């Protein structure tokens, strides 16, 4: 079953359960996927959908921090609830050891020797880690490994 079908099935379950907050988040995600299909004029793959969901989660995490800083804890809690629903559709997160291992393998495979080769390493890592790790943090770890 594709990720899009999974989202649709969960939306139907939320409708049946009359779970309005969950239903709202699922409808928003499905709408974003359909909009991306229209904009890109192509069918969305599971990897594309994962990238989109990851982006949505990142946006909401930024909103949570801004709401928390602004003292709007009710809005922060609402955004966090949306994050929790969206995270259900991401694959199992990688552990720190798994990330280090994948970075080492990618450096070895690409033959990277300096920071000039960082793009090659990240190109190998991105498909393996999409939705399973924060790629911003991973790039920092790659940078540290290449500088060492």
C-alpha cells in the first residue's frame, strides 16, 4: 500500500471516529500532496510524499518554538499535535550510531577527502535518510567528519 493510500485510509478512519483534529491534519497533508502533484505535473512517489511530510513537520517545529517563545502555549500544543499525527507516517528514525555508520560508508563510497566533496557524500546519504533523520544535522556531522 502506498503512503498516499495509507493517508487516505487513515483519513476515512478519522472520519468514522469523528476525530476532528486528526482529520484536519490528514486532510491538510493530502491537500498538500495533491497540490504538489498539480504543481509538478507528475505523480508523487512515496519518496516525494516523505519529503513533503518531512517539510511540513519542520515548518511546524519552527512554529512550536516561535509560539513557545511568544508565550502562546495553546497554539504551540496545537502545532505539536499536528506534528505527532504527521510523524506516524515517517519511517523508523535512525539512531545516532546508524547515522555515523551511514556517513562513514558514504564517505568511503564517494572517496571524499575534503569539504569540496561534501555534495557527493550528501547525494549518497539523502535517499537513505529521507524522513528518517534531520538532514540539516546530518550535514553538520558530515562536515565535521570531512574536516577531521
